[in-house]
C-alpha cells in the first residue's frame, strides 16, 4: 500500500494523517483543517509520493522520548511515575525511531485540555495539541524506518497524564533556566535577536514569527540552542495556534538550511 491508500484506511479508523517529506516536513498546510476523504483525494499525488505519514494528535497524544543531547530514557527512569509508564508502555502502541527514540501513543479522554509541552522532562516531549503530529510507523526518513510493536493505542491508566495536563506550560526561561540560555558577553551579533530570544523564552513574545526569525538567527550566530524556542509550538495565546510546521518553516528560512 502507498501513502494514499494507507491514509484512507486510517481515516476510516478515525486517524488523521498528513504526507511527509524524507525530512519529516508536511507536504501541505493542515493547521486547523480537518483531514477528510475529499482532502486526501485532492492531495492524492502528494500522499502517493510521500516518504512517510504524520499522525495528527486529533483523538490521540504521544510521549516522545529522545536521545538527542539529553537522554530522555534516563529522565523517565528518574521520574516517580516510571513504574506507571512502564506498565502503560507494555499495553499501548509503541513506535521506535531510527534515532533509537520512542513514541508512546495513547487515546485522548474527555475533559482533559491537551497541549504541546516541549521538554516536559529532559529529552521528553509531549505532543498532544490537535495540530501536533508525530512520524508514523512505516515511514522512512534520511535516518531510517520507523517501526512499531503492532499494538493499538489505549487510554492512559494512572496519574502521569493528569500531572502533565493539569497546568499550562511554563515559560522556557523557567524550564531551562534563564541564565543558562543567554551568553553573558554581548557582541555585535546580539541586539534585536537577543531581545527576541529573551521575549520568546520568557513567554512575552507578541510578534511570534518575527521574534522567532530574529531569535533563531541570533542563536545560530552565537552557537546557543534553538530547543528552548520550541516553547512557541502549540502556543495559542494570540487566538491562533502556532504550529510545529510554522516553527520549522520560520527557523529554516532564517538560517537558510533544513533542520528536519
């Protein structure tokens, strides 16, 4: 089966998917747009030539455990919910990434305000906002193929889910430690970019796209991490959701290079 056939089959099961490039970028805009049979038919060629599919977090949410930089598995081991997480992982869908990471996939329940939470634990992202997506098993990227354990997603059992979504995300300055983000020394490459970086991580950015463009350029020139800037993903404080697709598009444009 190709991506088009798979997308139609999954839609019949209530799973909305989007076609992805080999660098995991969406092949069309999807934010706040329902993925219907008609939409899939209209984009048939894109689905057919897609290297993979992105599973939208509409009805589902995902614990994304990574090994880039900080080892998310070590963070899980140190969590007081480690036994609970292991028990759920044995029963639900688990995807393995080419980078030796892991996706734990669950069904959403009624009455919970699901949101994106980047670096909820060190090396662990929560993808849960309706416009978030994660790469689906069977997809092939430049790093390899995503696999799975052939189990269906379950509703999470335990307290960790409640703990995650009981409060809104903290500003990145609190999550990462403000003074660990910005270089102490100032140089000619700072200025507006440095100010934009500070606004984003402190949760005070108003012009999100513009600030992200300036901040990511500044970060690259100073050799500091772009990761804290992902706090913008899923932000809906301005009445519309800032998507993961928008984040990567802006950062790639600013740095003239693909990051994913």
